[in-house]
C-alpha cells in the first residue's frame, strides 16, 4: 500500500516533486553544520541537485547550469564547483530522484507513477530514518533519565539514554524478545570481551526494560509500519514526535 501524503493536491507535478525533495532535505540536513537559515540553505542545495541531475553528473556541465542560474557565484566558480562535488557525495539519492523525474517527463509517464517512484527513491535511505528515530528516542529519555540514575548504573546520562534508545530499536524491530536478544548479541561481534556478554543477561535486561518503555517501543513499531507503506520519512518523524511529546 502506497501512502500519498498530498495526492489530492492539484499542484503541477514539478512543484510536487520539489516539495517531496525539500521535505526530505529538511530532515536530512544537519543544522549544526550550517551557518545560515536552514530553508535558505536547502534552497541552495536543491538548486545544486537540479543542476547535477540535468547535467547527468557531469560536474563541468552542472557548473555552467549553476552559474547561469546563481549569479552570485559568477566571480567565484571554484566555490560553486566544490559545492557541487559535495552535493554529489551527500545528496546522490535526491539527485537520482530528480533525474528520474526529468527522464520520466520526457517519456510522458503518468504523473502519479512518477510521484510514487520519486517518493520510493528518496525514501530508500532507511538509515536516515533510523538515525533520526534514535535521536528522537534519546530526546524522550533525556526527560526520563537523571544523572543519578546513570551514576547508579556506573555510566553517564548520555551513554545511558543512548543505550535505552538502541534497546527500543532492537525490541521494536523484532517480533520477539528472543529475536531482539540475538540481534543485540550479534552487535558484540567485534567487542574485545564478548565472552563476558551473556545472552541471558541481555534477555533479562530487555524483559525489564520493555514494560517501562511500552510507548516508545509502540511508537517505533508504528514508525516502521508507516515506512513499509512508503510514507514520507518527514511525515513518519512528525507523527512519532507528536505521539511521544503529545503535541
């Protein structure tokens, strides 16, 4: 089942595709790495995505397209070339999505089919979703765990909430506690003292933790079910945040 967040919107297909990619970039771009307004930064990235897609990854062609449309770079083309190269590294998924849109319009493919395929392409980065869900879970536990709790367990607060967030993922993404334990145990493959890690201990911890984090686990599972239905990653994260923070 495909989820069409804006299927009843009568915007032209070009604007729909732009909106899809904009929403994805808003989730993907790390605010800590930028020094200007986030929306302005994403607008710049989108222009680079379009230029590279139109040039079929030929950087010199993309540079000419970018310089023609971004006059502020006319005197500093090397800066723009470097930005395009960075975009290729960081935003290849979005570039591929826009390239698909361009090619499909040339072939006169049905607009709904184009929208669905672009959505599937930009949604392919499940690691982005998992990373953002992990960050969201850490924010939740930030309010539930104290420094004293961490100290009593022989660790610091940030390390403890990171462990809790990972336990939510492991339990929520498996059908049973036993399966979650197996996945958790496999994460210790390169752990120097793996022989000291016992499955029985992991299972006891998960069985103790699961009832205390029912809402977080249920929300994570719901997020994964939305993803399987091809809901947009930004929409999934918004829904999860609303549930957890009762917004």
